[in-house]
């Protein structure tokens, strides 16, 4: 069984999507429509923008979504049985299995990105990658550290990202090193994604999601919050909203997809980050890029 997986923030690169744009008229038309939907020329930022331009959350998230859906359109002959996305990638996965239209998905991603940026600007907050510690040890240290700091991304065994108030994250990093972490590295992000500090963004996203039509999925979608296949559109909505302040349980999601029969994973979107993580979760499965 084949699974399609869609990457999240951090997979962007300078010039992303330019080749795709020029590959086929239907893909060009789809990408051109993004400028109209968003009300600004995001394609110029994707094709000609600097690394700094692409790092802006309100640009990064829509850009990755547009690229991922365009790449999905470019794929021929793949018949997946299930889909999943890492954080932002969950919106691309929902387009892939018919839950969201491209236009509605892009509008939601744009709302999400702007709301997350506002939440980041309101609170000094950070994230850090913790390597070489068991999940339960990372969880315990976060609980014991004063201030707001929580596990945010369960990326693969031995790689977990924490998120929260900058001082709390810095202190937790030192505690992780003392507990034997191979590395505890502050990440170059100005915000605490997937933490309680995203609550203001969650409220804005919730309103937009409740006003958007979600359809019944055509295939299983494994969501970050539940790590299991979700079918009911209302449950999918709730999980998307909860994801902003809750952790991305990627390790557990991939493990559950494998238990349900997934033997190969195709990454649809920029970069190869998810392929690397999946091989660390289970080296027996096949991984590849869609294009």
C-alpha cells in the first residue's frame, strides 16, 4: 500500500516551484490562481524571492502549500491508500483526499500563517531540537522546567522538538544536555509553534475553519493530533484546530500507517525531510519523491 505525505514549514527553498510552473498549462493555471486568491504576488516570492523573503511565515506556509498541491497535480499513475501531512502539510493532505478544495485550503493556510505570525510577534518564544533522548525523558524535563515549554514535534525516534517561552526553552535545553542529550539546539524561529502560546492564532483559525466546507475524505487521512485515520469532516476540523497548540506526533502517525499496511511513502512537496524521518522510524519501508 502506498501513502502520500506532505511536508511542513522549513522545506521551502529559493526558486521553489519555478520548474513546476513551466511544466504544464494546468499546473501554471493552478499556481496563477493563487495570486488572485491571496491578493498578492506570491509566485514572485517563490520564484525570485530571497531566503529571508521565504522565511516569513505568511509567505512560507502558502508557498509550501501551493508547491505541494501543484506537485500532486504533476504526479501520474500513483494510487495511494492513505495520506498524512506534517503540521502545515496536513492541509495539502486534505486537498489530496478531497476534503478541501485548493482555494479553500489556500485561504485557510493564509489565515493560519498570519495568525501564527501575530502570535509570534506578541510573545518572545522559541523552539529547540533535542537529539538522542527518549520521548518520555523529554516530556518529563519539559514538565519539570519552570515556564511554558512543551514537546512540539515527535519527528522520529531520538529527535523531538520542544516549544515555548524563550527562557523556558533555553533552561530545558540545558536540562536535556545534563540528562544526556546528544544535542539540544535552539532553532532559528521566532515563535513557539504547537504550544499553548499559539492560543490566539488557534481562535482565529477556528473561526475560519468553521466557516469552510469540509467534504468526506476519499481515502484515510492520518492527523497529527490523533495519529490515526479520521473520517468524519467535523472531527477533521477539530483536529486541525487542536494541532496549533498540540504536538505533531509524526513518529506515531507513520507507525500507525505502517501497521495499517503502508509499505511505501511518497513525499509530495519541496525537499526530502519527511523521507529521512520515515527511514529513521522504519528502515524497511520504501521512500521516494513525487517529482
